């Protein structure tokens, strides 16, 4: 009868409803793939590697480009300085030559005599020949001298290596006036396109020349004896410029203090105004390097101390840094390779962590909806593997508890049905006894039979109640074990959180130590800069010593060797310091990269701590749910205890009914009284039976939600 009750749930219908609930729950838990843990881990790993590689590569390219440009510019500046100093020595030699001519007493005497002799006399021609021989002696001794001229302070020709009568010029020529005003000091004259003979009466033209002028005076009387002009071929500068290599597209040239070309590789520009992208007013130092305003060219220059002319080296910037393009191409290739590696490793990392968490989440959601058959594969040996094992053990314990409870509920439900039937029959019998006392004997016999049967049923109920109590105790023990496993999982997660925090503390300490090392490398760089300046000063001093030794002639040759050795030692020191500086700079750059990597690792540690805390929260939720389950088991135990007490009362009542049946033949009054009492007891028994059946149905309905 109990199985045919329409109020009881249909197992197949309950199973389908549970399946639908699980499906709906999983649908509601689906999240955007872009917001999943696996996708976040993949994105963090991928972008961290790619951005780091690109940043390091581009910074290396930019820094190397800047270093190469500076180093080449410095080397070019040193080349220009050395070439300028060499030009200065050449100019000094011509100044010394002019001084020898000025101090030549015989030449001075002949020049003074020619000025006073009649130009049409034989004596004038003879003295002119002797003077020409004197001048030719100086001119032929140096193949770079185009010609030597002697003139009066009014521009009248005295003598010339080109013409014994000399060349006449207009005294108002600016360059001639500068020589006269100098009062015996050497005056350098910038290059003229047709030479200085083009301004004279000699006519014709000559190759472009620059000149050195000096006023001749009698060393005794300080009387002006003439004006000396030495024309020098521009090739003497060109020969020096050809030895300077400024790279493809580069050029070297010499400017006068007025901004005109003294020398240029393009001969059409010689003696023309400068076409450089910077003016001479920007070249105001002794030597320096600078970039043009358009940034396309690197310019280095040196001012010669003799005449303040400017030796200029011009180089295209793109030629200076063309070797750095290899670093840029290599950076792009490495970034592409790093991106591919990051994709592979990031995808593997996302699968290793994100996929198991999603699977465990879905399985726990199914278990929450009543599906106790779900299990998590436990093939891994890490924390996720331990989590899978703990989850499977928990589901095994819960499944065993539900199975045991389900069997006990089925037995209790059957016993409650039988008890209900017996109680109803007992009530009907009591009514029959009350209606007809004359049938007491027959009713007593029937009652005795029914009482015996009720007693047997009561004993059966007692046995079933003991089974229910034992099952309930087993269920409580299993629930306690599950709760203990959950607490053990929480302890493991707390330990993992502590270790992660220790790792974070160690990372911070490493960052501080790297920062201290970075400060030490900066101090080394400052010391290297100071040593570099000392080597430059030593090099300049050695060059000055070389110049002084050259001026001293044969007496200074030994000192010149020593100065040259000092310069070589200074160059070696500069190269060694540059190598140490490069190594120190590389160390500093790698320290910066280490700091950046540690800074990027810190947010990953934070994400790891967050994930571990979420797993810890899941274990705590399981612990709370098991506590609730144990509380519900306690309520069931209390209800069974009440049912057991009712069974004792029922047993005593059945004993009384049996005694009344045996004594019913003695007195009808006692039978009536006992019948009334039996009716009341039977009513209470029916109520208890209904209550037991209702409790059993409720328990069965609760258990039907679980899929075993």
C-alpha cells in the first residue's frame, strides 16, 4: 500500500529533474573565455615576454646607436684634432721660413739697395738677380711654395721668384693693408681662386693658393725694407686632407676665420663662401663636435692656433649608425621567436592550471545538485592532484552515507506501512468490542490474535529502529571524516599561502640588493669618466711636448721620442678605460633588466596568492556544508529516538491488550473499560504511524535528489 501512494515521488522523474537542474546550473556558471583563469595566465605570460623582449631590444638598439655615433664622432674628433695639429706644425714651418727670410741680412740689404737704385741701371739688374737667387733658394727648397714676392709698403714690386722686377698691386687691397698693420707679425691670407698674382701687374693666372705675409724691417734701424708675401699651394692642405677618412659620403674642408673655403675637395668651391648648414659663429671653441640642425650630419672641427682657420670634418649620421641596424633586425627576430615560445608555453600553462580548475568547478556543481557519481582524475602529483584526491575521497564518503541512509529509509517506510495497517485494524477491533459486549469473547479472541500480531510487529519495528540508529551513527562518523579531510585540505592551503608569501618576501629582498649593486656600478662609471679625462689631458700634454720638441729641432728629438711614448701610453689607457666602461655599462644594463624582470614577476606572485586563497575558500565552503549535513543528521537521530520511545509505549500497550483479552470473559465491565482504553491507544498508535510514515517519505524525498 505504501508503494502505491501517489504522494510519493517517482524515482525516474526525480532523476530527470536533477539532470535538468545540473545542466541549468552549469549553463549559468559559464563565463566569458576572455575572463577565465587560463586565458588570464596565458595573456600575462605572453604579453610579459613579448613586451620585455621588445623593450630590451629597442633600448639596446637605441643605446647602441647612440654609443656608436658618439664613439665614431669622438674618434673622428680626435682624427680632426691630430690633423689640425699637424696642419699647425706645417703652418709653423712656413712662419719659421718667413722669419728666416726676414732675418737674412743679405736679403734685407739687397732689398733696401734695390729700393734706392735706378730701375734702368745695370746695378739694379745685378742686384735684382742676386735677390732673385736668394728668394729662389727658399722657394726651390719647398716644392709647395708657388712663389715669393717682395714689395714696398706702398705695393710697388721689388722682386719676385716669377719676375725679377716684382709685382705691383694696389696698396688699398685689404689683405695687403692687414700685412702692413701687423707690424712684422705673420699674417695668413686665405685662398684666392687665381692666386695672389692675379691682383698684380704680372697678369695671367695660377692655381688656387693661400699666402703668408710679413713686414720686413731692418733689424738694426727697424726701417721698413719691404713686404714679404709667400704664396703656398693649396695642395699642401689637400695632401693632409686626403689622409683623413670620414666614411662614405663624408668630407673634410678648411674654412678661414671669415667663413670662406680655404680648401675643399670640390675645387670649384675653393675661395667661395661656406655652404655648410652651420655658420662659423657656431664653431667658437678650439675643437668640438655637433650635429646639424636637420640631424642628418655629424660635424667635428678644430681651430688651428696659427691662423684661427677651422678644419672641419662632415659625416652623414646614417653612415655612423648603419652597423646598429643589425641590432634592430636581430631584436625583431628575437621578439618574433619569443612571441612563438610565449604562445606555446602560455597555452601549456593555461591548460595545466585553468583546465583542471574548470573541471573541478563543474564536478563540484554537479555534486551540489545531487550527482554523487562525479570523480576528478588524479594523475598529477602537485597541489591540484592532491585537491583531486581529496575531492574524490569526499565524494566516496558522501556516496556511502547516502546509500546507507537510502536503504534504512526504505526499511523504515515499509515498517511504517505495516504499523499503520496494524493500528487501523486494532481500532476497528476496539469499536466492535464497544458495540457488542455479548461478542466480547469472540472479540477477545480476535483481539488476542491481533494483539499477538501487533506485538510481533512492535518487535520488528524495534529491530528496524536499531538498524536505523546504527546507520545514522555510521553516517555521522563518515560525515565527521569528510569534515576532517576538508580541514586537512584547508591546512594544506594555509601552508601553501605561507610559502608563497615567503617567496614574495625573498623577491623583494632580491630587488633591494640589485638596486645597491646598481648604485655601485654608477660610482664605477664616475671614476672611469675621471680617468678618461686624465688620459685626454695626458694626450694633449704629449702632443704639446711633441710640438715643442719639433720646434727645438735636433736638440728635442730625444724629448720627442719620450713624448710620443707618453702619448701611446695615454692612448692605451684611454682604450682600456673605454673597454672597462663598456663592461660596466653592460653590467648596469643587465642589472636594470634584472630589476624589470623581478618587478614583472611580483604581480604574478600576487595572482598566485589570489588563486590559492580562492581554493582555500572552496575548502571552507565544503567544511560549512558538511557541518550543516551533520546538524541535519542530528535532527534525524532525535526523531528516531522519539520514534523508539513511541515503540516502547506501543509494546506496553500491546501487552495490556493481550492481558485484557485473556480476562475479557471475567467481566464485561472490564472488557468495556479495556476496549475504551484500547481505542484510545489505537488512535495514538495510528497518529504515531502516520507521523513515522510522513517522516520516512520526507527522508526518501530528500535522498531522491542524490544520484548514486
